[in-house]
């Protein structure tokens, strides 16, 4: 199986213009999609995000532990959980980064796993920075609706 191409240093994405303004960044967190998924219930959105934000650091630690043990099956399982929970909250960057970890683990591309985990951590920091700068109560109302 052919290994995935090197995505390089995650910080290059920011320099290349992948970082959006704090008011709306669907690559980090698509508020409109998350609100739609929660049927417009802002309280539910907040509870879902709080649970996600509590659990992800634990899952990242579990991922690092599995990597330290060279347990690629466990790395893939944890990355799959992170991918799913990130998709559930519409955190596209985290979802894609977790998918890269999962894919590398399942393909046996052990040499690529650390760089993909590094990107996952970078995406988590980007998410945390974004979430800290954006008041949740008003985010759903501020989103531009670019949908047809």
C-alpha cells in the first residue's frame, strides 16, 4: 500500500492562509452545521461542545500512550473515535487530522503517525483558540448562510 503524501508542518497551513477570521471559521468549527444538527437548540450545542472539550484531551493522551506502546491498532481505534466526535461537532480540521492518523495506523505507515498526531494536536490548539475567542451564545446568529 502506498503511504499518504507528507502534509508537512501544520503551521504552514496558517501561513498559506488557512486561518480564518475569528467571527466565522468553518474549517475549525462550522457553527451553522452544528446548530442545524442540534435542531437550533443553543443549550444543546453548548452541552455537546462542553462534553467534546472535556473528552478530547483525554483521548489525545490515550492516543499518545498507544503510540508510545507502538500499538497501531489502538492508535487507529482512538483516532477513529476522535474523528467521529469531531465530525459530530462539525470540527472539520480536527476530523481530517484524526482521519490521517487513523489511515496511517491502519495502513501500517508507522513513520507517518507522529507527524499526523502533531497535526491533530495543532488542530486542537487552533480549535481551542477559536472557541476561546468566539462567544457561543451569539455564534449561531452571526453565521453567514452561504447555503443555496
